[in-house]
C-alpha cells in the first residue's frame, strides 16, 4: 500500500488528523490495534475547550455537538463550608463544553466512514521503519492475519503511551520528563441526573473529589484514592458516602443524589512529556508525546491542538515540499504542551491531599486567594477554558 500520510492510531487524534488532511486534499491511511467498537466506547475526557469546539464546528463536525453538548460558563471550587463559582465567560470571555470523548470519537468515525477513509482496525505487530529517510513505512499484520506494508511520505504516531511510535525515536535523539503522583482517581459513571449545574472541584481533608457529568441523565464522579487501590474494596455505598462527605452533602442546602453506578475504574495520575515531537519523517501527536493528569481537563484538548498544527504542516510538506511548518511543529506544539502540563500539575497539587500538613496550609491559602482575587480567577479561567491553538 502507498499513502502520503500513514497514521498509527484511530483515536480522536488520528481520526481528526485524517479529517483535517482530507479537507486539505491530502490522503491518509490509519492503522489501529483495537476494534472500532472498542475505540468508540472508551471512557475518557468530557470537557472541550473553546478552541476545540470552534475547530470542530469550523470543520463540519459540530452538528451533534451543538445539539447535545452542554456549554458551561465555569466551575465551582470548594473546600469545607465554602463553595465559589468561577465564571469563565465574565473573566476571559470563553466557555467550555461538556461532551464526552466517546461522542467526539463517534462523530469523527462517522465522518471518516462517509468520506471513505481507509482504516485498518484490529491490527497487530505494528512497527515503523526508516523514519530518518524520505521513504518511511509501517508494517503490521491485518485482522485476517496477513502481513502488510504501508509506504508513506510521513508517519504520524497517534497511538498513545504504549504504541510503537514513541519508542521508535532513538534515545539519543529525545528527552523525557515524568512525574508520578502519589495518588489515583476512582472514577464512576452513574445513571443519575447531575446534582450540580457545573463541575465541582472539591478540596477535602479526606481527599479530592469532583462532580462532573456526561449528560442530563448521566453523572461522572471522581474520588482521590491511594495508588494500588482495588475496585473491589469500594462498594457502591462506600463510594456514595465518600462523595457525599467530600462534596458537601447537606451544606447550605445542597444535596448529592445517588444512583446506579454503571462503571468503575482506577486512574493513576502522572505527567509525561517527550521532546522533540518530530524525528525525521515521524511526527508524534497527543498521548504519544505527552500525558497530563486529568484535573485540568487538558488531555483531549492538547491532542486536538497538536493535530490542528500538524495537518497544515503535513499538507505543505507532501503537496509542495515546503518543510517550514513541519520543521516548526515540535517547538510550536511544545509551548502549549508545557503550559498545559504546568496548569494540570498546579490544579492537581492544589486540590489533592499529600499527607503533608504544610502542603495543606499552602493549598488552602491558594484556594482562598482564588476566591478573593479576580486576577487569580482570570488566570485559572484562561488556562481552563483554553489558550488559542498555536499559543
């Protein structure tokens, strides 16, 4: 097989990149380890920045988003006996939208299928080759067990933390930074209407908690738990009791309504950045290049920003042999990556219990400053609602 752009990974980053390339008149082929059904069912992020929403609308992907997405003006910051609303629209003129990554992936999958996008699902043994030459290629075994070779002008790794593309860059040509946090999130989906109109981020002596949502009838909630926590140790009753305590059930008349829990998972927390995000004819985007803890709602949005920069760069490279944007891609993308990495770290360390009483007092001081300082709230709002793509 031959294609201008070979994309490894059919998550939202890979699908959106193929969509943007198609709009620019550039063909691509995608290979993906999982099935389409698995990819579209993965429970992931649910908050879209203003820039992400704008891009999806501008590229013909906003119809269901506009119909079913829930625009939020801000968030609540809470600690015992206090809850403060941060209105992003008033502060920085931008909002966020609650619309699950699963729904974004479904919209992208439908659009790519309608366009005749070639996607090879359920492949194995994927490997990239000759990335330091002008003729890179990808090998894999297809779903029928047949070996395949895909020749390309460029290869793009949208294959996440554990795919082959990140490790294909030689150690001597890259740097990595990583921070593993001493806690995890226990996340649940519940078939119950949200008990709040906007997300609640709650600092509590027992640990962080968050009340999010996926729709008018489905709530998404999180609890800070120790690393190594087993799902079986947390019954539904224990989860709801902890959420009620940490989110302030009964305080100032607010109540948390429990409901049937349909999904439970434990999510470890870490930050990771690898740079550069390009080596030879191999480019990285999304989780293949960087991971952030979910506290700042940046993971999916960073992937969107990456491919929004990458698509015009690759179009110029393969159509016009113009390498200027491709050569600048890594440095340009990494400015935003590091800004979002810092914001995600800041939100995480401000809200989670470390066990250090000194840290606890610093956290409360930060929260009280945010509650009383318009400049502080504006800084949080600017980062949360999203910096412009290409920042």
